[in-house]
C-alpha cells in the first residue's frame, strides 16, 4: 500500500469514528428529549442542544424528526430483540426465560429513556410506528409464542397462554424503566444499588418461573 493510500485509509477511519460518535450523541440526546417531551413536544433544536452539536448536524444524519424518532424506537426494540436470543436455543424455560428476564431488566437500567419512548408511543396508539407493531413486533411475538408452546408440549412448564406470559414479562421488566422515578421515591429517593438490582432480578425470576411451574 502506498503512503498516499495509507493516509487516505487513516482519514476514512477517522471520519467513520466521528460519524459513529456523532450518531451516538444524537441518539442518546433524542432518547432523553423524546422520553420527556414526547414526539410532539420534542424539537430538533432541543436535541441538538442536548447533544452539543449544531442543528445542521442532526439534519445531516437524520433528515426529519420522524426519521430520528423511528431510529430511537427501532434501536430500543433491536436491543430487546438481542435480549430474546436466549429463547431460541435454551433447552428449557428456566434457562431461557430466566436469561431473558435478566437481560430485559439490565436494559431497563441502561436504557430507561428508550423504554419510556416506546411506552409513550404505544399508549398514544402508536401514531408513528404502527407499521412496526404490525410487522416486526408481530413476527417476533409469534416466534416466541411457538417456543413457549413447545416447552409446554414437552411438559417443562405449566399449560398457560404464552401470549399473556410475554405480556407479563414485558410489563414487569420494563416497569423498572418506565416507573423508575416511582421506584426511586420508594427507595428513599435513591436509585437502586447494584445489590438491589441483583435482588430484584432474582425475585422476579423466582416469582415468574415458580408461577409457570418451570422450577
């Protein structure tokens, strides 16, 4: 490789790093603004100010507010999808659902704003992402229902409705993000410590897994 080519490659790598960091700053800021102000109340200027970037930069990466909003929503959903990978290859519900609960609660701790954006969107009838619910979410849900039904058919858990089990898992694990302020208030005004998070995960897993006859 010539020296000119090496210099060009280095510059290209730096541009990629800068782009990646700017996108991270924008998405982090957008999560917070959309969570606090909702889609209608959020503005690209507010997001730019929080990200510490010129407003023009936001429009370079995301042409419209809706484009940015959909990216925030899809990002949290993709993170949740990764957490559900434990389902597919798990030999039994104790390991599969147990790992899913751990992962979902860790996400609630790390990405509370993203979870709140999703919750607010759905509570308002999903005006922006209804198509996402009807396609991606529906396909994912049907796939997990099939896995849970297989465990039921194999006698590894009680015969319950898989769909309502999923609803319970989502409601319980996402509660720690969506109602984080309430939890902190009841915890003497302090965020849960590492020890308390571990205790919460263990308690949730015990209650749910025993309730469905998996342990």
